[in-house]
C-alpha cells in the first residue's frame, strides 16, 4: 500500500542526507519531500531540489492558510512541509520521506499517528564535532559560534530519541543504510525474518546497548 509516511530526523552533522541518499538507491517507491524554507541557498543548492526557497512574507502567508503539515523556525529561518506532499506521493504510488527537525517531527507525529519515525544518531560527540567542523570548512564558514550552537542543539535533540520508533547509529554507512532499508521494508510488510529482526534491533523501545552507549556519551559530555 502506497502512502506510508517516514519521518527522519537527526542533529546537524549526523550524515542524514547521505544516508537517505543511500536508502533511495536501494529501495524503490520512495518520494522525498522538498521542504519550504526562508533561508538563502547554499553552495550549489537549487530551488525545488534541496528546498523550495521562498520569502518570509510568503511563508507566513502559507502558515495563515494552514498549508503546512508541519513548520518550525530554526536559527531565525522558517522551514516547513506542505500538506500536499503526502497526498501527491500517494497519488504517485509512493511512500514519502520527510527529512525534518525534531520540532517538525513532533507536529507530524501528532497529526499523522501512523507515520514511521526514525532518528539518525552520530556515533559520539567527538565524531559529531569533527563532521560539523569538516562541513564548516567545506562551506568556508569559520564562525566558531555556529559550531557551538549546533553542538548544543544536538544535545537538546537527543533528548527526544525515545519519542521516535527507531534509532539508527550512523557510524558505518553501509550498516546504517541496511538498517534503514530494513525499517522501510518491515513497515511495508515486505521484510523476511532476517530483515525484520534487523529492523526490530533498531527499535528505541528495545533500548539496545549500542544506542544507550551513544546516549550516555552525549549525556556525560553535556
């Protein structure tokens, strides 16, 4: 049955975009929701590909028209998912991936209880900081306050992990991609026993030793 909604969240620098890209290589029938944002494009980003870039006035007009499934203001910019995204994916016979932050995810979970929620976790605070610094260097951004702000935000976002159905530690890309594939196939009812077992190992309710170890590292570093 098409129309399953997959909510995917992660702290900035967790490798979420790369992981979602890998998932879409190996699983058919997934449509990626392109969010709206009021922030300026970065690097080679194009309107309609990474985001629908729009003005603050237009975004606030869409809020007034109740055009968003979810929206949030992050670091002074609006981000939101149009309500039409899910129905369009279903019309195309596809499931929908929402790549959204914790604020937006909580809204969608309330509005679409059937959604499958996945939290992508960095393997450690040190790895997260390294990834953020590498990204900043690649974007020619050297503002230390930006890195510190994103690290602080990551600690806050990790407090919501238990609200998600699944948590995947993105340490080894191939392993994390296989786990995400297993979660999607299980949600579709297409998983064999081994794939279903892999998906179940990522359930936050099971509180695996690996998941707890990562959470403990972030807790001790806060």
